[in-house]
C-alpha cells in the first residue's frame, strides 16, 4: 500500500474503529417517535387529507353522470352544474394541498432539526475515546449528509403516505360500488407489483448502505487532504497527484453506486409499467363484453372505472415507491441511530458536586491510578500515587508513551480511571459536575486548538462575558498583546483555519491567554510551551509566575527550563512512577532522570531543552 493510501486511507472494505460490527435495527415505530412531538399537527393534516380524498372520489361519479345523462340528453343546465362541481372539487383539492404542504414542510424541518440537535448533543457527551477511534469526516458525514438525505423523506413521506392510503382506500371502495367485476379485474396485477417492489427495496437498501459509506470516505478524504495541514503534507511530500488519483477513485465509486441506486430494479419496474398500461385497454374489452350480457353495464360505468383506475394507479405506485424509499432510508436512519445508540461512558454523577472556582483550594491527589487504552496490549498507567499540595508546582516528565499526557487527560476527565481515584480537595473528579470541573481546571495542551474566528472570539470562548480590558490584560500576561495589536484588525483579526495565521508559538500564547482569562485554581500545562523559543518562554514563565501564585500547577514538560524550578519532578517510566524529587535531588541521586539530563546536554551541547 502506498503512502497516500496508508495515510489518508483507501478505505474500501475497511471497518473503522468506533463502527459497530452489527447493523442497527430500524423499525417504523422508532422513526414514528421522531414525529410524536408534532402529533397534533399531523392529526390536522390527516383530517385535511381525508377530506380532500373523499371529495376527490366524487369526480368519477360526476364523469359517469356527464357521460350517461348530461351528454346523451343534451341537458346543458345539468352539464354546467356537473362541470362546475368538477372545477370546484379540483379547487378545493388544490387549496387543501397547499395547506398540507405548508404544515408538513414545517413539521419535517422541525423533525430534522430535532434529530440533528440530538445527535450533536449526544456526540458532545461522548468521551475522547470515541473521537480518537473515529474519523472526523465520518462524524461530519453522518450529521450533514445522512441526516440531510432524510430531509425529503421526512418532510414529504408522512403526508404522501397518509394521502395515498386514503385515496387508495376510497378508490377501491368506489370501484367496488361502481362494478365489482371490473374492480376485481383492475386489481389483478397488485400482488405481482407488491412482490417486485419488495425485491427492489432490498436491493436499494444494500446499495444505499454502501453508498453512504463511500460518501463518508470521500468526506473524510476531503476534510483531511484539503485542510491546511493536509495541503502542507501533500505538497512537501510530492503526493498531490497521488491524492488526486485516490479522490478520483473514491468519487468514481460514489458515482457508480449512485447509478446503481437509481437503476436498481428497472427491469422489474418495466413489467409493472406494462401491466399498468394494459389494464385500462383490457378493461374496455371486458366492459364491452359485459355490456352485451348485462343491461347494468353502461359506457359511463366503463369511463368512470377507467378514471378510478387512473386515480388509483398513481397513489398506489407512490405507496409502493415509498416502501422502496423507506428501505433506502433505513440505511441512513441506521447510521444516524448508530451514533445515538453509542453508550456515553463518561457521565455526571447522579447528585454531582457543584463548586465555584474561587472556593476551591486546589489540592490534587492521584491514588493508585491505573488505566489502559482500549485494545492496548499493556496498561498505560499502573497504580500511580501522586499528591500535589495546594499551590505546588509539579512537573511530570518521561519518555514518549510513558503516560504523561494520559495522566492529564484523566485529571480533566477526558477519560475515566480503570481503578483508583483522582481527587481535587478530597472530592473525586467523577463526583464534580462537568461545569464545575471545567471551571476548576484550566488546560493548555501541546497542540492548542483555535476556532476559525477572531482573536477576541477565541479568547471569549473561555469567558463569554469578558470585557475588552480583560482580554488585553490576559493577552499581555501571555506576551501576545503586541503581536495581536500589529495585526491589521487587532483583536478582530480572524486567526484562520486552526489558527494558521499565527505561528506555533503565537498560537500557544493565545491559548495561554484564553486559560489565564478563566482564572482557574488548578492549571494543567501539557507541554504548553513546547513551540516557544527560549526567550519567549522565559517571558511567559515570568508572567505565569505571577498568576501561578497560590495556584496548583501540573506541568507535563519536555524542557529543562520548565522542569528545574518545579517544587517536585515526577518521572514516569512505562506508566509507573520511577523517580520523584526536586531537580537537584534527582541529579544527586544519579538515576534515570540524571541519565536523561546528561544525555540531552551532551547531544545538544548544554542546550536548555530536554526532550524525551
């Protein structure tokens, strides 16, 4: 497999993590529950549909009266009356149809809106584990493409099904009343049509499932390869042509599946079409025969029966088509319901602890904490014991994969511990409500994420009601104010996709300012100054020393300058605490920490950077 395939993935036939092996079962009851909040509106529409259907069924009998009475008798007064009734019925049907469309358009959009919000809200509750095992493009595809694909079905189908069922029922009754022999003959092709539509529905459901999978693949490919990071990688590795070829192949698969979706069962449909077209002609033949043997059969009866057949055909075909479309939509509903059915593994306690940040002292304790990532061969952390007193500055160091970042994620409750506990002021973090924990703990990660919005909006994401003065004060503390002021629009400057208008160090300083603005009692700095030059880091460190006074700070560090001034340094090795102490104590102990420091200084020539 080539580089392009392995990085962005030729995802054909691959089942990605986070996708259940068993398909979600979708039934009509579950889909109906989406409409339940709007049942009174639907009831009103149903009443209108029944009214217009009953009124509409008068037309064939009006036609019969015109053909059998008004025209042969040259009764112009009766003819005008019957034609007027014909036009009035059509006008009533048109008016009611407009009202139905207006109501159902609103109901359909409300249902789609509710579904989008439910899925998005549910995903917001999912833990980090879900997102680390699911492609971003897959999530986007299910919310936009899959739910968007349901829109027409949800908006129109309820009305159409109800209207068509009513029309079919009234038409069948009218045909039986008019002449039961011609009526039974008209129904001769119905069982075959139902059987053929069932087969076509199965075919299209399978095709649609595969089609949506490939659309998700294409969405993921576009999102990843046409992002700023993706473009930089593609151009600097000379893989642009390879990515175009990969996209071409994926798009061709989508196009082929689209053709298969629309053409599936066309030969079978042709049989039904032929049968439907032949029935009226054969009705004339049967009617002519019956006129010769029974006096009750009239030309008006035959013409009215043909009109009823035409009235019956289009709603019956629509119902059969809806059955096929429902099988197709089941594939989309299954993908959306799959996300709704995913278990939320990190939830608030039944009676959570609420705490204002200003009332929190900030003592953090890790008590025999163990954790294993899903499908990992070994535990990431093994019975880690660590106490960070109020106002202490603790640095966590170790080689890549030693569990440093995972320890921070557990503190922030992005994951939950497998065993042991993490407490803040003696309260298990699992007992705090999410809002309180977010207010207590400020996190600045190694890869700060900035929204595609202005600098001010990015800062206010942490504190919506922050004043301009507070923004400036936080930015000055993070030593980013002067950089922002030099921008053409100052604090209203749009940072660009993932903040690419700013350098890595500038983005980290904006992220620091965002955290400073929240003013939390506990700070978690996950390699938060890794992209800063030594001078800038020293400036920020001096500024942070001011705001860190009296606060608990846990630093996941790569730099010696960050480590050496900590109250305590904790060295993790394969998920366990291997050494702990101050910088001087650990050097004097001449253990693993001292070896790593010497190795880095020898390799970098007494540099100020320690990177493991």
